[in-house]
C-alpha cells in the first residue's frame, strides 16, 4: 500500500491550467487507459483535457549554493509554495494504489500545483546524499534521466538544497535507506534567489511511476488538435 503525503500561473503545466479539478472514481471510464492496456481508467482533468491513468486488472555546501547550472528563477518565491516544494520525498507508488482512497484528491491537487509552479520537472536517478553540517547546506544530488518540462537536459546533475536543521534534513536522515532503495524519482524543482542573489532550490521528489510520468507528459506536452 502506498504511503500518502502528509496560485495558478504560467508554470510548466502550461496554459495556467488546473491539474486536478476532479479525479474520476474507480469504474468511471473517462477515455480509456494507457496505450495497450485495454483497461478501466481514472483521470485527472487538466486545462479541459482528460489525462488518463490506466487501471490494468551534491557536493557539500556550507556557504555557496548548490549548483543549478544555467538555470535561474523564473518568478519570485512565495512562502505558501513550501506546502508543495517541501524539500522532501513521498513514497506513493504505484499511483493507482491510492485510487478510491481519501488521498487521491489531495495527491491530484498537489500535483496540479507542482506542475503549475515548477521551473523543472524531470525523471531523475539518485546520485548521492550529502547531509548538511552546522548552519550550512547539504544536497540531494540527482542525475536527469528524462526531462519532462523546463530548461534541463538529459544527463544534467541537479543539486537539491537541504538546509541544516530543517525538517527535510531530519527526515532524510531517518529515511535514507528507503530513499536510496527507491533510487529513481520524479523531481519537481522550484528555483529562488537567496538574500545574496544566489540561485537555490526548493523541491519535492516522488517515486518514478509509469502512470505518474505518463500523466505529466500529457499535461506538459498535450497532443496537437486534429
């Protein structure tokens, strides 16, 4: 059983669309499952398009910011974004395991906002975890396996900031073995400028799951109209 997680504008979700206004209930067919499944489907409704989910029976940094390459913040950081860019992990996998549970709608709402507000969305592979020390920053170091949205290339290394003394740092310490065992994630990354103007990151990682990745592809790269 999966473990659930405890401003709409022009983000990578495109069109400023709502990612999860409604999620279908099990048995409600909204356009079929993933290609080749011949299955029932649940769905996210995004910007007027139904996105189906098939239901088939870093280096340590005590001062300088973690590297973000040529990426730069696209919009000012808002404190409310910490609800979805919590510098943390969830372990909801497979996504279909929460259909019909109280967490399904909540997950869709969070996914919607992450896609609207992310600067980068990508499938990534865990490279290393460097714990923070004293009052500095550590990092979760990941390699981009598949870019899904934003200005990042396959093979790029992203250093995701972890602040010393934060709840994120404590959770990473507690769950490091589980994080390393999972290995591959979907990364949602929001960039921001610190008080010195340096680029830093807030982020969230979800397990790499085919249903989730397919849903994000459909939201960020909708098919051309006939």
